[in-house]
C-alpha cells in the first residue's frame, strides 16, 4: 500500500533538518528519561511550540524521536542507580538492578538497549503493515461512529487511569469542557470567553498542557528535598553487546514481548507501564525458572524493555488511523498534526501517505539512533541523573514560560499556564488522572462536531444513531468498560470475602 | 486531611462548576435557524450535566480512601506560583532580561540553592540561552521593558 512511499521516505530523511531533528530528539528523549522527575511526556509538551517552526515531517520526527528515546532512558538509571527515571522502567529495575549489583551492569544495559530497539522495530513493522488496513476499515465510519470512537477513547483512558473510573470520567469531562472555550466553529458564537477576545480562538492546548504537567511537576518537585543530588560517580559502565548464544536463547522473549507491547500500546489508555508489567509477568509464567525473576535474570530485563518500547508503534495505530489517541503522549502528537493542518484518520492515509511513510521510516531510524546512543553515549548521559533539582526546576520553568508565550506572543497564555499548574497540582494531590483531561481537550471538538453532524443528518433522532452496526459494536465496548469496575468488584468479592 | 474528605470537597467544587457552566451556557445565544442540535449551547449543557452528576456521585459516595494526603512543603509550591504571577506581570513592563534573571534567581533560592555564584551564573546563563533560542532562532518577539532599556539592553531586541 505504501511501498514506494517508504522508499522515497529514505530520501526525505536524508534532509539534514529531518535527520538532525530525529537524532537530537532521540538523544533528548534518553536524557529526559534519565533525569528522575522529568520524562518523555514533559519533553514532548515543552518541544511542541518549537515544532511550529519546523515542517510537518521534521516536527513529527522530533516528537516520535523523544517518545522512542524517552521510553528507553529510564532503564539506564533503573539499572545503574536503582531509580527508574520514568515509571516505564519500573519493571526493568526488578531484574536490571540485581544484575548490576552483582557486577554485570554492562550486560544489563546491553540487554536493555537491544530489547528496546528490537521492540521498537517490531512495533514500527506492525504499525506499517496493519495501520493502513485499519484506516481502510475506518473509511466506513460516519459522524456517529466518530462520536462514539471519541467517547470510547475517553472512557478507556478514564477507566484504566490511576485513581477511580469516576475521577477519570470527571477529568475527561473537564477536558471536553475546556475544548468548548472559544468560538463555536459552525456558528461562530463565542462560548465561555467572558468578553476576552483572545479567548475566541479557544484555550491553547500548549499553555494548558504545560501548566498541567510541567508547572504541576515543578510544584511537586519543590515539595520534596531539592537540595540533594543523586550520586552518580563511579556508576557509569560501558554497555556490552549480548552474546550470540544469549540472544538465541532469549529470542522468544524478544519477539513475544515486542508483540505484547505493540498490542497493549494499541489499546487506548493502557500504555508502556502496563505493557512492561504484563510482558514481565508473561515471561515469568512461561519461564522454566520463574523463581529466578527478581534476582537479575536477563529474561526480565528483555521482557520489560521490549514491551515498553514496542508501545511507541502500537500507540500510534489508533491515533493515526482513527484519530483516537491512546494516551497523553499520542494526544500531544495528534495536537501537533492539528497544528500543521493535518487531521488524523483514514484521510491522512489517503492524502498524506508520504508524510506517514517518513514517520514510519523515521521511527525505524530513531531506534537505530537509540542503539548507538544506548551502546556508546549513555555512559556520558547517565551523569544527567546527578543534576540537582535546584538547577532543573528553574530550567524547566523558564522553558515552559517561553514556550507558552511563544504560541501567540501572549502573556495571557503564560497566566493560563500557571493557573493550570495550580489545577494540575491539586488534581494530582486528589488522585485525579491528568491524561483524560488532555484527551478530552484534544478530542473535544471532534466529538462535539461529529455528534452535531450525526444528529443533523438523523434529523435529531438519537435512536437512529444507535442502529448502525459499527456504532452498536462501539457502544457495546463502552458499556463493558463502564461496567467493568462494578463487575470486577463483584467477581472479586467472593474471593476476598468482600474485603478488597 | 484524608483523601475521602478531600474527594468530598472536590465533588462539591465540581458540582458547583457544573452548575455554573449550565447557568453560563444558558446565556449563549441560540442559532438563528435550524434544530436544537445546532445550538452552540447544546454540547456545553450536556457536559455541565455530566460534571454535575459525576461530581455529586464523588461527593456523596460512601466510604472512600482513608489515607491521609500530605501537602508536604506545599507552601513552597504556592509561593512559586505567587512569585510567578508577579513575574508574568513584571515581564511586560520590566522586560525579559531584568524580570527573568531575577525570577530565576528567586526560584533557585526557593528551591534551596544557597551558593550565590551558582545562582548568579545559572540565572544569567538560562536567561541568555532562552533569549538566543527564542529571539534569535525562533524569532519570537520577547517583551522589551523599561528596566531592560535603562540597563542598555534595548539593542539586544533588534
């Protein structure tokens, strides 16, 4: 379907700007993954305003580069310091740290990076092979299906998010509400602008994201002990290439974990942490020596790293084919597509195959960059984990202020960012998930306009929307997701005596 | 304070937000023609209802997590937000260089940095780096203020 485009994509990737965007972003992703408290999502949010100045190719390459690099970076500190730089690396630490403690840190790092790269490449291959098929299927979808798909995406993220489904749904509704601020596009009627002309264009996605994630994270960091730095001296080790015999022995784990990661990544809301733990549990279940897990077994490292990296390709499947992002990171990548005037969905596959091919080949290349960085540069990168919070905090804050200001050169956006910083901090303290807010904000217009269009076509008959076969299937999924917490509790109650 | 109690407070606030949104949505003018589904207030009203119901459920649900929520050194975070609000106000009239250098230095002190050479060097380096990336590379017009002008830095904005 996109054979020639994939070949031509190599030529586009030879453009120095594209290559530089990709290489630097992978390095940046690894770096932010290494620094505890930061992470790929924060880096993507901060990078988003910079992508205004890049071509769609370069900006998407930069964003997926950070996504890919960040998915691995956390493993470095998890192995060397026993601190997962990102939650994605928590499962890697279970075996990576014990292996490092018995003097095999180089081996653990080598296994982690090769598994990450393998997982990433498998997921790109599956994304390239299957996403055009899903996009073709999505051509049968009308406004009713898009409304329901949007709601399905939100419901999934809300129901699996940490906290409770109720809080997840509230957070998603709040995100949808934020998306209504500004002029209603069909009628140009201002809504919730309170007379501020600047708000007619709506609340900027970037200031809100920077506030909810970057500023709130800084406030949380300030609550902790910011004066101490992590001791990294003497921990740096050169990663070692895994021996051929070990690779052969671990091959089933590499493959199975990569497929698990891709599949879980494609489910809205699941994400890399769940993928890593599910894959780790499966590797342990399938192992002839499950008792060795947690003591520094290579299978544990490979299972976790291959799966959490494979999520990168999997998560892009629903985002690019249906326009339904599976998590907060892909929601921001979808926001970047909107910024460049591109609408994710089947039409993207019809009208911009060249761009998609560039992204797919770029992801492949990003994984190869990560292999080089992971094997030969990471020894220097690990020292970033020792940077004091007293230096990280002002750096993150100043970049956030400038990034929010740069969107429209508006001080109002900077003020909005700080306001949402306070909201994000309170939401975190109260256990509200933030990802549904982002998804609600990104999907808000799509859901509202699709619903209004569907109702107009059906002449206001709500029941007519529910009789379409695809729509019925999606409604079934939404119902299961909403009832799952109740059904799950009922199933659990007899086993636990109702004391869960 | 326990999380359960805080959730009840959050539920009450959410219900108030839902009610407020519903009331404000009533003032949104309707479409000149067409059905109710073309009304720009139609979707906000649905959301207001959803927020109201979900918040009420959160506020009224029995039990809930009894673990205590620690706000740690929340005063440092709140102080940061207050100082940043002042910075946003000062940025316009003082100018990017003056306001940002001072703000970064204050943030570092707030974060616990006490080595003055580090504070001075970091605040200057970060401010200049921000200027180079945003003004020189991205060509974003940063605010020029009277203090920057008095310090003779106005030429940097050309």
